C-alpha cells in the first residue's frame, strides 16, 4: 500500500494570511510552484492561494496584489489528506473535487507536512491509472 506521505512533496513552504498576493507570487516564481498553502501558527493550514486565484480573483477584478492579503482569497476549508491515507484515497479526493494540488497533514496535530501535485501523482501511478486520473481532474466543470 502506497501512502500519501510516500507520494507527497515534503516541506511545503507556507505564506501567512497577512502576506500580500504580490509576496505569494514572488515566492511561487522563486520556488517554481503554482500554489502555496496559507498557514497560521504551528503550520496550521488556513487555505491555499494559487496563481490562478491571483490572476482571476485579484488582477482581473482590478485589485492591487500588493495590498490584497492572501487570506482574503482563502474561501472555505481546503481539501486535505492525512499522511497515512492510501494513495487510492488521494486520487479519489483529487478526482471528486477536481483539485490539482492536495495538502497533506499529520495526525493528530493537523499540521501541514507536504503537498501532492499532479506531477507527484504522475511519478507514482501506473500508466493506466494516470490516464484515468488526468481525465477525471481535467473534465469540464
């Protein structure tokens, strides 16, 4: 059985809720990632900000990414998976909710320990299952 911990990219860097979207964009560029978790005290996950969020929910609305805080874009609770969950459950969550990135938390502290992206999935799945996953995640909403 492969677990979420075995698939994930460990040590995801967080932004704070108070950091601006411009800060988040710079970090994304430096780390070559398309999303950053938003964390509070002790790596508690508060949300996720994506490059798409910055473009569609800030810039396209005429807002200033230098003054909009990351937490303003964090809507609802992000989908998460615990590090000891089976990889098949990871796929089901990502497919059912059509998310391309999934934060991994530990138990019982619920602290962020890593992220799973489509690239992580691609490295760990058999070719047939990968095709099913890509079809499900990219299906029209």
